[in-house]
C-alpha cells in the first residue's frame, strides 16, 4: 500500500515538473544546465519599410536545442519576434528566421551566462510601378510580391515571402545573413543577405513588343508558356535586371504566322539598387560572436535527428503512464 502510494506521489511530482512553465519556455534537460543569458534578433527598419508597411514582412524567430526540441514562446507556432530579448539557459541553440518551422534554414548560436547573443538580420526589397501605372495589354499587373528560398541541393525550400501582405509598389522581407534565392515575377536571382543592410533588387524595363505573342525567358530553351513572362504590347514593364531571351511570334504582312524568333536581351538596372546600410540599437551586454555562431546547420546534421520538429521538449520522451521513471 505504502509502495503504491509513494510511486503515485513520485509520478505526480514528475508531472508537475514537466508541466510547470519556466518563464514561458519548454526546455530540454540539457539546456537547463548552467547560467542564463539572452538571445536577441536584430530588427532593422529602413525609411522605405517605415512608410510602406503594407509590403513589409518581418521574420518569425524559431529556436531549438541541438536535439531538435523547440523552445516555444507559447504563441504563433512557438515563434518569437525580432527585437525581443529572449531569456535562455546558457548553451547551444539552432535559430531559424522565416515564416514557418523548417529544417533547411537553421543556424548555430551559443548563449553565455549574463550575456546577450545577437542574431543579425538583413532585408531584401523591391520597388516597382504602382498598379495604376503598369501596362495591361497582353500581360498582367504584378505587385512587389517577393519570396526567398534556400537551395538544399535537392530542392528549393521556401523561407519567407510577403504574399500575405498587400505589396503594391514596394515589398521587403527579413532574412538571416547568407545566400538565398529570391523570386519576383517568376524569375529567380541569388542574393547574399548582409547583416544590417537592405538589398534593393536591381530592376529594369523590357518591352513593349509589337509581336502578337512575346515572352521573356531566363534560358533560351525554356518553355514560354510554362516558364516565360508575357511581354506587354502597350508599355514597358519592370523585371529583374540581367540577361534574358525574348521569344516573339513573327507574322508576315499578310497575317500568316511564320515562326518564333528567339533573341538575347539585356535588361540594365535603373534607379537605386544594391546595398544600403541600416541603423539599429544594439542590446546592452552583447557577447562577442563565437567562432561557430551564424553557421548554417547542414542537412546531414538535421537528418541525425529521428523526430525533428515533433516534440516541444525532451520531456515528451518520458513515459508518463508506463514504468516508474524514478
């Protein structure tokens, strides 16, 4: 009778320990050791971001232990916000900036006792014509909707986009420093995001075309109806600067179709583009970056986790109703 009673008490104590909120975090046992520090994701704001908020998409911050256990904020899928000083036990962490949990966009950081670890960020932005000023004939109006991906080697994994916003003529997305693929108007460009800087995508104009059917292609052999961008006939349209191919349907004077003609086309950048520096308040007591801080976690490292993203903490592995763990 006493043994049964004592076993029940031990299980009750264990359950209280598991469910007890510790500053709102769900922590792994290994992360609890040592002192406490903070993690701070820098939240830069450019003048264009401030006045064009409808097209601006801040990143959410996801934090994990090296075993894959999420340290949850308790809100919004466990995500934290940029600009927050997040209290954490001293130790190693994996940090992702984006819109959803993903194993392809993780970076290593170390938190030290009494120090604030700074996770830097940068922005990618694009500016285009207001919808009311864009050409319409034989093409479609395109807002400043951009999306960033990371190339995993086997696929393009989406990280963040502003398509849920209302990006009329200006759009911006926040990213961790490093190399990303950025898409606008169905065209991809590789961008190296730098901390504390906004990278304005270089854009130029193409068209109009007098051909009854004309497409802008990234590669000469692309299928125009699957990968091409229709070129307007009543005005020039904005696209990313770079080298393209224009595929036009050639028609004789009597109206008979002859054939398609594909020619190389260079879109030169116009207006302001490239990097511009931003300012931000640095948190007090920021620690010097560790040698491994900011390193992207490889896919092979993530594959070693058998249950990536399935548990909120190592406590989930305990058998609460089986053998007495104590």
